[in-house]
């Protein structure tokens, strides 16, 4: 089983990051955290490590309604939240890839039927956000 859903889009880095935030917001997700992995690697390992990776951002996306339902059904699920969405672009790439965790991975870790229902809803919303990104036609820089 794949543990992510992904799209690759012909968007610049800046446009892809903003379009991802917008598409997630349209599906009810807010961003709780944003980790600039490239900057972290540059600070901890040096610019060569950062350049080898390219642009790489991890967004911690949360739909409060779904999170509330999930935590009420199974409080330990907090260890798996928020839903991570990665925006990445290799150093020499002309396109940007956006990947979202497949919430069904949570279902594999829980026997609670309520978790399955919530994961279905979250998955539908994340796939809709990715579909909106796929349809975006903002020109490259």
C-alpha cells in the first residue's frame, strides 16, 4: 500500500507552496506547522546537503472537525496528527511535487471503526486538494 497521494505540477516553488496552502484551506485544513527541511539541513549539515535535497517543505495540515472526531474516538491518534503534506522540488527540477499522507495508514494501526470513517473523510478532502492543485495552470517563473 502506498502511504501518500501525490501530484506533480508545473508550478514554481513559490506558487506551488501558496497553491497548496490555498487548496488545503478550501478543504477545511489549516496549517499548524511548516518545516523548511532545506533550511534545517543547511543549518545542521551545510549548504551541500541542502542543495542535494532541493526545496522541501513539510506542512502540518489539520482539519479541526476531523481532528476533534479522531481524538474523541481514539485519543492516542494524536501521535499521528497532523496530516503531513510535503511540497518538494529537486535542485534542477522544473516541476514541483506535492504529497499528502494517506489517512488510511491510520486505519491500519487502529481497530476502531470510527477511525476508518474519519480517515475516509480526510482522504477524500486531501485528494480533492491535490486534484485542485493538479488543475492549476500558473506559469513557471
